[in-house]
C-alpha cells in the first residue's frame, strides 16, 4: 500500500492537491477537516463541540480525531492505500497513526510537506472565506490557525524527518505545477 501524508499549514493546498492525487493513484482520501465539517453539518454532539473549537482555530482533541481515523482505516483496509490530508496535526496523532497502521502491518510511506509563506496563506484563505463563507476563514481565526500550526503541528515534520520520510515541496505556483512536483516525489517512493 501507498500511505501518504499531505502536510502543510492551513491554506497550503492540501485539500486542493489531494483531489488530484486521488485521481492519479486511486487512494482513499481521509481529510480530518472534511470529516469534522460533516459532523458539524449533521449537528451531531461531536459536531457541536467541534464547531466551537474550529471557529476559534484551535485543534480538536486528539482522542476524537484518532477515533475517526481508526474507523476509516478499518472501513477501507485492503485497498491501494491512503492519503491523510490535515492529519496528523500533533506528534501524539502521528504516534497513534503509526500504531494504527502497524495493526494492519502497514506504515507511512512518505510525508509531503507543502511549503507556503504566511502572507500567501492569509491571502488564499481570505479569498476562500469570501467565496464560500467558511466560518473559520476570517482574519482573526486564520492568524490563530497559523500560530497553532507553528506551535503544535510543525513538530510532526521533525518526527517524520527523523525517520527519513519528510519531503518538502514548494507550494507556491500554479496548481498544475505543484501537482507535478508532488508526483515526482510519489513516483520516487513507489
Ligand atoms: P482543514 O480542513 O484541514 O483546513 P485547512 O488546513 O484550512 O485546509 P486546506 O489546507 O486543505 O485548504 P487548501 O489549502 O486546500 O482543518 C480545519 C480545522 O479542522 C482546523 O483548524 C482544526 O480546528 C480542525 N482539524 C482538522 N484536522 C484536525 C486534526 N487532525 N486534529 C485536530 N483538529 C483538526 O485550500 C485553501 C485555499 O487555497 C483554497 O481556496 C484553494 O482554492 C486555494 N489554493 C490552493 N492551492 C492554491 C495555489 N496553488 N495557488 C493559489 N490558491 C490556491
């Protein structure tokens, strides 16, 4: 199996590039952001709790996110592999992912990290906020999300770097150009 982590700050293009990657490599897409937004839309108990956290730009507790991931792994076991989009976001989530995959005798193949400067992230997310009305795409929450990324999520890159699985990719440019850079990395590990 090919198990990819698509990593990067909010607005770096993880969701956008995931769509392309799934099309080319037939992987199962797991976006914890999308899963949480589905819970919010269905107004489940978890969704109501998650909405308040997401609107502040904070991270939903590890236990909730890991539970969602384990469920998806079980549902799609035996496929060609997974693309984890926006997960893991803490070192604890990374350790749990490794444990969960090892239950299926699997492991993370590579972490692709989209590198985009803060100014560009803010511009993209403000733009998306205008177009879609997403409630966490406002200036205050965007800045908080990027701060949370730098403090709590960046150490995950170091975690995979120590295992020689961290691959930085320039995330600035056209969506097609960035996709080509990603394909080069994936084809190098396949
Ligand atoms: P996510 O849904 O993961 O939100 P995101 O990081 O903002 O989205 P993404 O990075 O995929 O957007 P994209 O760049 O594709 O998380 C939302 C919230 O959920 C978090 O803040 C947190 O509260 C919670 N959460 C999620 N996962 C969690 C976890 N594991 N643990 C705890 N909490 C968790 O797109 C951004 C914009 O840029 C788009 O408008 C796109 O069109 C544009 N864009 C993309 N590529 C571009 C390019 N090359 N040039 C110009 N614009 C581009």
